[in-house]
């Protein structure tokens, strides 16, 4: 899909589909009223007949409306005037793009950014329009031998007030880059584990870097990890015949002396649980256990497309977690890159094992801050459901900035405690710590485990087990939290210019 912005013309534009909002009780937003006049009151007549949609989620497609040069006119319900909040606007957009996708229109002009959304400006509305378009029109058909019919819609033009045009262009470019990142993350996560292997992820990383002088990609293989002493990461990989990779992407968008932001993404391309084997039901969904990696790749792609004035380092530990004669066993003790030892009481708590070594390794880049993203615990889904990602941090200004980015992008996070009290649950009789902390507060003890490897870093952890994919009829990847992280990085460019996060 291609997006553009244009300033609202004074008369109805020539288009194959013009999209207008309509409030409940026949109230017409200014742009809709203008078109109504051009049609000599055609829309008012429809209102009189009681056929105009006003309620949220309703739409009406009209053809060959007299007096305007538009093939189609799509009217979408915007609910009562003055009551359009974030969620309602999202619903309206979803309904709009569903209707457009179901029509034969190849191109549309949307006059929706003038609708009043409580507390939101035009830049935000443009961002949402592009986000919801991506969400609604996305298809993953590449593994079907006969691709189902695609929506005809190819181009969408967003109409804005003339004085907002240049700001709108800038926010459109950011929104489109973010949508590309989301799409990449969804594609990678939807691919099955027999295709999307650690090597496949490495190739994808190289693809992102291609033709871009400010990006370098390399990877540590098993031998390199051994040499470094990444005993925890290796213990997860040792049960698989598919070699692991620690993928490293560096993007230099700022002066060399500016400390980078490090992003670490869990890339378990399939999590069977290992010797602590998972039950069979829905085990296929564990191909999504690399959504942290997909998020980091998507966010990097977006940042590179926007050429953000930041330095970034992405670290992606990629491996399978399988049972095998050589797999690690419950009770095994491994030495991590940090030197701390871990008793593996459950081989299914593998995410924290690959992340702890990656987080220790991240410190070598002397980052300003580190954010890890991982489908880490089922307990996080029990605690928070599918709406927010779980956020944990040892640095309150970083937590605040991430929460803010989530609230802006509507890809929200919710902060969970990381108190010392929880550390007691990780006690081991045989090593420095165990890799599980019992039934209580499972998402928190997983984060508490990671915190032992980030004591000298400004660090945040996003548990995305509930947000990165959907189960059931709509099974598939969501691309979350690419919007949150991309927004965070965009906002961070300003912070990097003005000083550090703490000020
Ligand atoms: N990848 C899973 C987390 C997960 C489970 C995400 C279910 C989404 C749905 C992770 O590696 C895992 O297996 N975690 C265990 C930890 C437990 C053994 C302490 C879990 O959550 O059950
Ligand atoms: Mn697991
Ligand atoms: Zn896992």
C-alpha cells in the first residue's frame, strides 16, 4: 500500500473513493457538510430517510453520487459528536479499511484526519490511520499454493488542512516506516520454524543492512560463543541440530561518541520446552517464540528507513529449544558469560538463559540503555492478558519513556514490580541461582533473573508473550511492540539532542 498526504481541495476531489465521517444524529463534520452542498443535499436526503450511518462501526458505500467527480463515496459512522476517543477512532478506521478492502476501489482519499479525537493532533491521527490500514489489510499468503484474492486497494491519500501539510508529510513518513517494520515483524513471526531458522533470521538482518553504509551485520556462531563463555545460551542450543547464531546489527546514525541504544530480542525459533517438554496442544504456536527477535528486526528496519540520528545496536540470540540426547537436563548447572552460575531446573525457561548472556554481551557496546524484548512467560499473559506488554525496569526515567511511547502508539505496556523481595524465589542449593522461581509471580521472577545480568546498565525488559501474537481464529503475529519501540526511538532522538533521559 502506498500512502500520500494532500491539502484538502475546496471542491470534491476526483477519486475512485472518497471517505468521509458522519456523526450520530445526522451531524456532519465540516468536510462532509461541504460535500453535501456539492451534491445538492444528497447526503441530507439520506439522513432524512434514516439510511446514513452514524454509529461507530457502521459504513455505507455510495456509487455515482450526483454533483461530485468521485466514483464512490464511503460514509463511515463516527459516533456522537465530541465523543471520539482513541479506541473509537481505531474502530472507525478498522471499519473504513475493511469496507475499502471489500470494495473494488484501487485508490481512496480519506478525509478523516479532521475528525476531532479527544486530546490528539493531526500527526497522531495520521499515524493511527497508517497503523490501522496495515493491521487491517495485512495478509500472509505466501505459503498457500493458490493465493486468495487480494484487496484491490493500492493507494490511500490522506487529506489534511493546508497549514498542516508539511508536518503531516513528516509524520506520514514516520508512520509508513513504522508500518514497514510491523509488516516485517509479522512476516518473520508467521513463518514456520522449518523456514524461519536462526540462519534465516541472520539473512533477514543482512537484507535490512543491504545498500546501507551506516549498517553492519555480523554474527557469533557456536564456536565464538564457546570462546566467550556463553554457557547459558549454548545450553539451550545444544539440543538442536540447527546451529544457533547471536546476530549483531549496528546502525550508526549519530556521532561515534554518542552511546548507542541496545535492543535485545529473544529469537527462539521454536520452543518445544526441551527435556521439560511442553504439552502438545497449541505447541505450533511456539514458532512465535522469536517475536522478540522479529520486533527488534522490525524496529531496526524502521529506524534505518527513517535514518534516525541515533546509534543503535541490536542483539538477537537465535536458537531452537529441542529435546535430544545432547539436550540440557533439569539439574544441569551452567556458567554464564557474567561468571554467575545457573541451575537449570526447567529447560522450558530457556528465554532467560539466552537473554542473560546477550545482556552481558550488550554491556561491551557501552550502551546508554538496553531494552530486551521477549515472549518470556505464560505468567505474563495470566497477569495482564493480551492488551499490554509487561514492562520491568531498573531505571524509572526509561520506564516512563517507554510507557509514554506505548500510550502514544496505542501499543501499550504496563509496569510490573521488580522488587528485591522476588529475588529470594531464585535461590538454588547448587548454583548462584535457579532459572525458575516457582508458581508465584512467574513474569516477575523471570525479570528478576534478567536483572542480575544488568545491574550496571540502564535496562528495561518487555515481556510480550501476550501481545506479540493472537491465538484462535485470527491466529498470527501482531507486529507488537514495533510501534512502541519505534515511537520510543523517535522521541529519544530529541532526548539525545537535549541531554540524557534522567534530566
Ligand atoms: N516461550 C515461553 C513463554 C510462553 C508460554 C509464551 C506460553 C506464550 C505462551 C517460555 O519459554 C516458557 O516456556 N516459559 C515458561 C516458564 C516456566 C517454565 C517457568 C512458562 O511460561 O511456562
Ligand atoms: Mn520455554
Ligand atoms: Zn520460550
